[in-house]
């Protein structure tokens, strides 16, 4: 760990003077979703850490709407000077172009990748009074009551995961779109809706305090985020894996030295054991890597999520 830290420090010190003087004024980090969702939680944690490390305020600016397109478009058309950043997701960067006739931006061309911040596993959870507690039990219940079991879907990623789950299991579940996690969770906990698909970040605390019952996680295998909760794949749906993610972007044309400075600072945070524990406690698996690695990852993810959206015939709201 000491060697990793030393390398990161060397990279920062080697950056051009222009990057070392950045930032000289506050930086906006636009989150294209409501406060409290997984991407927002991640953005606020890194904004706090970057503010301390770089001596200027990194201010989170929530711009929800149109599945994330409104906030993302604002960054696409912002000045490429490092003072407007995007905390983007698999939805804004790889899915929305397949869902909407126009997003207002070109995800593949309008942004400079900075760093893959983390993975946000999704969870299938239920009201505690809902009888099924496993995926096989849920499938059986849905087939016994076609389209009578409602599932709250508070994000675009949740909709795609839901459609993939229906396709792979044959369970005739009924999806109910919501504009955000807050209302969706409230109605599931209140019993108006039986199930929800949302990020571990949003649901973890309610699962731990017994207000929701976790049925499955959408990573390939169970992990540390929700100990004891089996994945969909581990419950008999082979190779089922759908993991949303969040990443930092700048507008296309942002100077490489500024992009590299931001990457190095985020990587310093991700290298800290205490920070990794904190992020895990927020329901978020730390990632990392170079800007080029994020660009390649985004390209492969666009192919995967795009294929699923086309196959399901999904359209944005």
C-alpha cells in the first residue's frame, strides 16, 4: 500500500504546473439524479474528499430528469475547463442513447473519461410481509398470479435489470416506474407495492434494519455488501449478472493535465483502506483505473446494455 501511495504522489508531482494550480475556484459536480440515490451518495463522498485535497469546494449539483439526460446534457455543453464535472452512470453513458430518440448529447463523443469510481450492485428486495424470500419462490408466486406482483423501478438501470430478470426467469411480474428511490422505497415499505429493484446503496440500510427483505443481489456472486444475500445466479439463474456503475467525466476538450490530476486524486482516495471501508459501508464497491481504461470499459458496457434494451424493446419515459 505504501508503494501505491508513493506512486500516486509521484504522478501528482509530475503533472504540469497548470494542473497543479487547478482548481483556483469552486468546481461543480453535476449529479443527474435526485439526492439520496447511489450516484449522489458517491458524488458527495468524493466531493468532500476532493475539496479537502485540492483546497477548493467541489459542490454537488443535482439535476434530475429524463432518466439522467438533463444533468448530463448540461455537462456536455459546459466549458471544458475542469470546473464542471459529471458523476455519470451506465445509464447516462451507455443506455440512454438506446432508450430516447434524443438525449441532447453524444455519450461516446461529448465527454472526457476521468475515472471509474465504483460499482453499484442492485438488489431485489421486498416488503417483509411478502411471502417469497428467494428467487425460485418469487418465480412460482408470479406464475401463480400473472402480472399481480408489482415491482417498483426507480431508475433506468432498475428497468433494464427488471426486464432481464423477467426474460431469464419467465416470471410475469409487473413493473411500476418511479422518478426516484425515496417514494419507491416508502411505498414498498408501506405495502402498496410488493417489491423493488434498486441499488445496494439505496436499500442496504433498510434491509439491515428489517424494513425491507433482500431476496437477491444482481452481481454474479454474493459479497461483502449484503452478507448472506445470495445472487440471482446463485439461486439457479445461471450467469445472471447486471451491475450498474458510476464514473467521473469532464466535458470533451478538458485539458489532459486536468483530467489526469482529477484521476490521480480520486485514485489516492480509492487506495486508502479507510476510504474503501467507508465506500463499502455506503453500498458501493470501489473501482478505479485510468481514463483510457474507463473509455474501453464504457465501450464494452454500451454493447452489453444496448443489446438488452433492444431485445426488451424498452423506451424512455
